[in-house]
C-alpha cells in the first residue's frame, strides 16, 4: 500500500489508497467459453457505431494519442447481449486470444 495510507484530509491520497486496496483484491479467473469479436476496421466499415462501444480510460488515450494503433483493435460483444460492446486493444488481443 502506498506510504501514508491512513485517514487524511487529502482526498487525492485517500482515493489512491482506495484504488490500491481494490487492486490488491483482484483474483485470477479463467474463461469458460469463446469470445465474439470483430476488427474495429470491419466494425466501422460495416456501419458499426463506435459511440455504442465501451472504452476504458487507457483506450480513450490510445484513440486520442495513437489513432493508428487504436484502429488495429477489436470490438468484443457479449454473446448473450449483442448490445453490450467493448473495445479490445490489439496488444491485449495478441497476448491473450487467437482465432478459432
């Protein structure tokens, strides 16, 4: 835990301490099924609406500061709810997934 993590009048420090505590509680889980994805290029070329795709803060930064890299990513969807879409960066895809 970051040094100085105790109740304080510093909201930023308190927030950092809470974030750090949450990170310590993460556990590993293995997927049971397959992932449904389409390349971002294919998604947008075929009329997909990027405003409907969830983007994390790091993905927003990638989109803003390295749009060429962002375009290499994928859009994933929940197989049971096709309206539930999120962005998957190419690096994450390459490190963790492969076509079936």
